[in-house]
């Protein structure tokens, strides 16, 4: 999987420690957990910009995942502190494309990389729609800082 060949317009990092219940018998974080990690980091990034998923949903906008791709490079172990880095390379319109790296201190290479695309959707019609103006305005405000 290749990240776009340009500078991201947004980079956000979320930190957490892998828990025992997230690992398999080998002591590795179970591969399916990484999508959950991505969701936590993406949600916290959006919250840090003053945007609430709950408020978007209450206003009739849903944001379902339409594509997910991961590449596993090396395992994350039990009780390892990790950084989940979210990057966005283009302003969202109908689709929000997010890219991820899972890293730990002292490792030059990421453990996992990934891409998740989400689609802004009208909750009544279940049809794609443009990103809400408030969402775009708050993203723009962050870019100006």
C-alpha cells in the first residue's frame, strides 16, 4: 500500500498501550484490532477539531467505512505503547480518505500501515452527500493554525 506522494494537510497522533485482551496466544495484538485502533485515532482527531460524530449523526449525516486496507509489517506486543498516526492528504468532499501508521518508540519502521475511506451519507436517503459545511469549516480552521 502506498501513501500519496505529497505532504499531508493533516497529521494527528493518538497514543495507547496494547492490552492483554487484545492479544493472541503468541502475545501479538490480534490483527483485527488495528481497524479499531484506527477508528479510535480518527474519532479523537475529529473530536480535537471540535466536531462530534454524535452531533453529525443527530443532524442526519452518517460516515460509514467504504474501504479499508491494512499492511502488517511487524507485530505489536502485549503492553507496548503505540502511536497511531492519522494523515489526511486532501480536503474531504463526499469521501474522507484517511491513512494510518502504527508505530512504537525505538522502532524505525511502522508495525502496521493502513488506509480507510469513509463516505458522508444522508441518514434518511442513505445516499452519498457532500461533507457538512460545519465539518469543512472546522477542518479549514485547523489548517490555518
